[in-house]
């Protein structure tokens, strides 16, 4: 196997030799493993959320299969993020093109648009006729605790749609690559935190407890990051007001 970088460009997979495909995939999978270590290291000192639902103690073959598939799919997703960033004119790449509007402003739009799309997708997954075939697998865990592992322990169809809604969001919203990098990396961290017992709260923006409520009361708190759309559509349930959360 020849390790030759000549003619290879990061945003065009047709120029990638086989060894680089393997290296890319390995790097992304390793990054996800590192994320599983970093989140407890940073937030491990936070108060713990009490376990009120049944904890899935042992991961079965299907769990490990879906987790493995989704790790590989993440490598594909990260490549598509790089490719879209390069080819999309509305995404600025140069440092001197960064502004408050296309960084902080775009991030606000990212979270508003993504959570709107994800909330409705998540609602659809909970339709009784569809629920047993896709989303029921994720809800076998009533008290998430493993962070990234519990977060990506979903049906691959659900995982792909959830990830590529991020891609659609950055494609639609004019932005700078700095905003894209933060959005994607923060997404991995926040999704992992949502599946821990750490009581992490950013007032008015993000709270692990609200996703913990969703795992106990599935017809609530559908959004991934913020609860704005759930509050607007009447599906928000506050942790403090849920029976058994005292």
C-alpha cells in the first residue's frame, strides 16, 4: 500500500487512496472514543441526576451492531461536512471573512433551524405505527448514562437523518467555517451530555434534565438542544414538574 498524497484533496473522495479512507475512518472513530472520555473528564464533577427509569445495564448484540454502524456512518458524515463547506459559496472560509453575523448570528440560526427540523422528525418517529420499527430501540434505555454510546445507540436510519439535518442546516444558513466547526463539535458534546446523568444546565438554552424527561415520558421534549420549539408546540415538560422527579 503506497502512502502517496500527490493529487489527493480532502474534499473529493475520488482522489483518496484506500489507505487514506481507512485512516480517515479510524480517526473519526477514535475521535468519538475520545469524546466519550472528555465529557466525563470535564463535567464529571457536576451533580448527578437521579435514576428514575429502568437502566439498560447490558448492551446486546443489536446495540453493539447499531453503535458500530453509526460510528462508520459518522466518518461518512464528517467527509460530507468538509465537502459541503468547500463547495458551498454561502460558507466563508477565510479568517478575514468572519463577522459577528456569520459566526454568532449563524449559530443562533443553526440551532433554531436544526431543532425545528429535528423536533418534527423526532415527533414522526414517535407515531405509533412507526415507533416499533425505528425509535423504539433507543427508548429501551430509560435512564441514559453512557454518554456517547447511549447517544448513538439508535437505529441507523434515525442516526443518518439526525446527522444529515445538521448538514442541511449549514447548507441553508449563510455562515463562516468557524460557526460550522463549533456547531458540529458542540453537537457531539451536547448529544453525549444528554445521555449522561450529569446535571448540566445552561439557563434558557440547554439542560440535560429535559432530555432525561424525554426518556421517561417519550411524548415530550422532542428537540435535541433547546426547548424553544417544544414550548411553542406544547410538548415541553419541565423536569421539576414531572412525577417522580423530586
